[in-house]
């Protein structure tokens, strides 16, 4: 039997760097503690959602230059760009 490769990615196999996962862990801890806030410079309210805490952690990692995949493009932006290219 031939051995199969687990992934066909070009890079070293990690999608997110270790430092990125540390940032997310830190954001999750701050959410539990009640000190994680949303908005620029933390002027929004407290973050209660897990998903939002993860998103904040990943964006912090991106700003620091960690290996994190690009942000997903919003659906309305995709629709808008496709409609412009047709005409």
C-alpha cells in the first residue's frame, strides 16, 4: 500500500502559528475575566461571545505579524465585485 500525505499544502503544515494561538488563548482568558472589550481602543462594551473573542485574538496576532490566514471576504463585497466585473 502506498502512503498518503495528510495535507497538500505548500507550507510547513501549520495554518496558524504558535504565537497566533497564544494570542487567542490570551483573548479567551480576558473574556472570562471580563476585561476583553470590543471596538477600537476598547471603547465598546464587554465581549460575551466566544467567537468574537477568537476573532479579536486573531486580529491582534495579524497586527503583530503572526502567521494567520487572511480574513474572509464578506458576502456583499463578493457580490458587489462580481456585478461590477460583468458590466
